[in-house]
């Protein structure tokens, strides 16, 4: 069975967003498996001219000629509440098509819109996004499950900073934002942070 990995790329009105960061991560996954040849992802993308799409690009290190692309119309999920879930063994350090472990944790969300995964006492990610907290400056956990492309871009530009964030530290922040390729930097709470967590 092939190990399949993916990039989720935002396409809006024909514009492909931040492809450089997706290319870098794609190449880094291949190198992780000892593969130093790669393709130029731009050559495979035929962006729709209008509308907002999630470009789902699937590839495998075993065969770099294999690249499958889907264009899926995007509708933003409304996330206002998060449930803390705990798993010290979960691993999603490479953006794989195998999301079984994440989906099992997501099923624990109860009435919340999404989950916030805690590993070894440290805050990581939601099921679909990296996270950032505000206490005068924006801080993102230094312990993400996945180093997202938007997270990396915002670190590179200085909008966010890495910091170890434990569960008990959450109450010290005043704002929460989610970040991924489709929503970019989406503030979901800018007043009472306690209302987010249930």
C-alpha cells in the first residue's frame, strides 16, 4: 500500500495562494523518505478561473510521477467552540491522507465545533488547523502536530511567535485564532476566551 500525502492549496478566482510554502513542504516530505527528486507542483495545477476552491493534491514518495489533483468548492466551517481532548501518542507530523487517529479524536468533540488536541500536557492543533493565542503578541504552540504552511509563513513574517503552551496557560490569553491554508488567520475569539473551550 502506498504512503499517500497531500497538500491543501487555496485557489480563489484563479489565483493559487502561497504555493511556495506548499512546494517546500512537499519537497521536505519526499526528503524525509530519502527521495531528492521532485516535481514542480505549479505544473500540475489548472486553477478554476472563478470561485473559491480547495485544491487537494495527493502524492506518494514511492512514485513521484503520481500526483492526483481534485478541485473542491470550499465552504468555510464555522468554528466557535473547541473541546480539549488528550492523546499522548497521536502523531501527524507529515500531512498524510491517513487521518484515522485525528478522526477518532474529533469524534470526542461532543457539542463543540472542533477539538483542541493536548499531547503530553502541551497544546498542539485542532483537527484541521494550527492555533494561536494572544497576550499582547500572537503565540503559536511550539508543539504542533503538523507544521502547517500558513503557520510557517506567519512565523517567517513575524506575525506569530512560537512558545511552549500548556493547558493551564490558556487562561492567560485573551484571543484565539485558527490558521490553515484555506482560512489563513481566523480569529474565533477576541473577548472572553473561556467561552471557546467546553
